[in-house]
C-alpha cells in the first residue's frame, strides 16, 4: 500500500493486532517507551520524531491479562497527549473495540452517560479523530464526540464468508433483539446482494431489566432455513444462546452466529459449548483468549481484521472515502 507521512504506533498490550496492521501497510511500528514506576504510575513517549506526521495509534480497549480496560484507556490517552505535545500534525486513535460504548444513555435515575465522558477524555488530550469498528450505538457515538469519528463496518467480512459457505441454501438473518433490527437488515441486504437472491429476515423480542434478560416470541420465519444471528458483540453469550434456541425450536435447520467483538466473559465458554449453534464467527478486534475448551473452541471461527484496518488507515491518510470500504 502507498502511504505518506504515516507513523503507526501500538501500546505494548495491543501490539499483536497492530503488528499485522503494520505488515499490511508495509510499515514498521513506531518505537516508543512505556516506563513503569514503583508506585504504579507510568510514562509513555514516542522514541522517534512525529513532528508534522499523520499518526495512528492502534489500541483495542478490552480487558485482558496484560491490562485492564481502565489502564489501557489511561495509557492511550496519555500517549496521544505526548504525541500532540511532540508536534504530530494529526493523531487518530484506532480503537477497534471501544470500551464504555454500551453505556450511552440514561436508563435509570441518575445513570451516567459514560460514552460521553470517554469522548471528553479523548478530546481533552487533543485527539483529532477516533476510528472504531461496529461501535455499539453509532448515533450515540457520533453525537458524543466533537472530534472527527469514523466507524468501520465488519459486515463486509462476514458477508464474504457466508456467501461462500451457504450457496443454494435458504437463509434467514436474525436479530437477537428489536434494537439490532437495523444492523441485521443491513446484513440481510448485503448477503442477498452477494448471493443474488432473496434472504429472509426475523427478530426476537427481548427485554432487559436490572441485568436480567427475558426472551419473547420470534417475529419472522426461519423454518427450513439456515439462521444467521447477527449482533455487534458477544459478552456472556446468553443472548446468542437464547436466540439460537428460539430459532431451532422454530424449525431452523442450523444456526450460525456472527458478532464483530467476542468478549466471552463470565460463563461464555460453557454457554457457547451448550448452545445449539453450529459456528460462532467473530473478528479479532478482541483476542478470544477466554475460549480454551475444546467444544467451544471447535465452534469458534475468527476473521482477521488487520487488512481491513490497514486499508482504512491508508484511505484516511490519502483523504479517500471509507464508504466503499464499508460496503459489502
């Protein structure tokens, strides 16, 4: 890829994905220092000049053994601040998985709107642009940030995968709740275009209150079809598992799940192992280190997103549109 004036960095705890992004761009990762102090504080600085450069920092904000969500966020913010102080022309935070994006509105009295607070933190250190992948609530994300935002849609990767796998079979795309209907409908349209034929649509009624989920009726037809459940993320896995059970009860011949971010927290491994799902597809915006059991691991397929991110970075650097990149 042709790139000009780009500096690409990754913090230590996010270097694997960033290294593959750098390889796709045929660029080295920028050298930097992360120094730990005895009292738990830390210092991060670039070890090469970024003056006048178009700088991209790749860091997915999820918890892992190498660092908590909060520690990663703090380090990313401090590093962006250091880059701006070092006269970088523009700094883009490439955050494939954005933490706190699910708390985007008040649902109970005196609730925080944490997405907005995180946006202010990015803005306070001079971030010029934040790029995510399939953020939980796109409208809330765009409204929370005053700096430029870009949201990549991994739908194109999933559509390409399924279009090769399910040719000749009747298909229904399923949203596991009403809130995800628009996401599922866009997926259905893209898959229908790739297959060159009609694809059905369904959704499942779901209510969540005080952390408890109740699953209601299936709206739409899945009988005799392959059901593809589409969501932005899998956390504990219960939503996907409930939806899969509803689809199988309603006569789906097989069930697949596709979600951009696989957090797999709590008992997700056991839930996925027991769920009537043939395959669970996620991207590697979040490493699937919590899925180690043989049964659950056999159901899991991970799509590499590094090339997708690299192309987005190249286009942003060249001031090209991302519209076609997001279009399946």
